[in-house]
């Protein structure tokens, strides 16, 4: 039984996602995303689960670590994000003055916070906020976090699902050191890769021509400056298809002609939620 590393404290959405992906795994918290990546690089019997983007608030900002560590992506998992107002048992909503959480969670629940005249306090993560409220023993304090955080820290859910928009999802990537990819079959696959272009005019335009010619759909193409640089960019890309599909192979061969760095991050089955 392997380990799954996640960033944050017990009760975090990443912890919830790890349990959904593998309920039998040993789930281990890390202080930072960097720590998750470096631990997985040292231990091939472990995996990491990392939030990559959120449907409402966009990218989470871990791309530079994907570029630096180049771990293999085994799968994607979409976690439903349901925010709850948590406080000490027996607290009434009228007792609460302060609310603590991660900045994204606070912004995703802004309507509820406003309508209840709560004062926001930004903290590093949602579960850590729940832990702090639990230790404070102060009924004026509350946290926005998962139901798992309520269980973990002995808090009561004062109000469920307080997010502005229902149906919010965070996309998690499950990654590790060893390379593994599913056999090419009759399923929907995603091939994920990164590349850095040679410096020449219209390089990006020319490099993407192969995908158009071969009818390959790019579902994600994002550019990021290399560390300490504003003139050198790398791109993270997802495409619909398996790397062993001849159309995909021809597209990538055509792309590689324009690259000074090219690396396949993973081939994995598309999450069923994409079909909805």
C-alpha cells in the first residue's frame, strides 16, 4: 500500500480527493506543494495529489513545479467543492462575527459572507482555519471548509453549501515518479506534455500547425515564464487522444521540430465528468 502526499492539513479538499481516489492509501500531509513533489521524486512507491485548476477561480499556480520536477501524470480527478460554515458545537449564526479561510474559498462564498456581515480573515488553507477555530474555543469565530474538516476538528456545520455558485469543481492531478500509461484502447484519453520553443518569429503559430493538419484537439495550452525570466516561456498542453494514436504522433513529431525542450508528462484516461 503506497502513500499519497497532499498539500495542507487533514480535512483539506486535497485530503478528501485523496480518499476518493484511493480510500486504502496512507495519506500524508505536506506543508508546501514543493515538498509534495520532492518527496514523490525520492520515493517511487508514493504518489501526490495536487489541485491544478478550479472551474471558477482558474489556475492554482503549480505549473512551475510540473516544469521543474517532471513527474508522470497517472490520472485526473474532479472534486466537487462544497463550502460549509463551521463553528464550535452549539454556535448560532448570530453569534459569529469572524470568518477564516483560504482566499479562494472566501471569494467563492462572498455573497453569504456579505449577507451575514462577517469579517473576513485570509489564512493559508481551509482545513488549517477549521483547526484554528476548534482550538480558539471562541463562538465568535468560524471557518469555511469541507465537511471532512468539521469531522476532523470536532466542529459543527452551521450552514451547508454556502458557495456563490453550485457545481464548482477543482481538477486534481495524481502524479508520481515512475512512468505508466494505459494501453491504447477504445476510451477517451488525454496526453499531457510541456514544451519550450526555439526563439524565432511566429514560432508558436508554426509549431501548432501539425495539430490542425492532423485534426487533433488541444484542450489546454498555457504559457508560463521560465523562472527568473520574462523572455523565455514554456507551454503546458493537454490534447484529446493517446500518444500511440498515429494522428497524435504525427502532430507531436511536427511540434518537436520547433522545440528546444519537449517532455511528455503523461497519458491517462479522461475523467468521465468531461462527457457531461
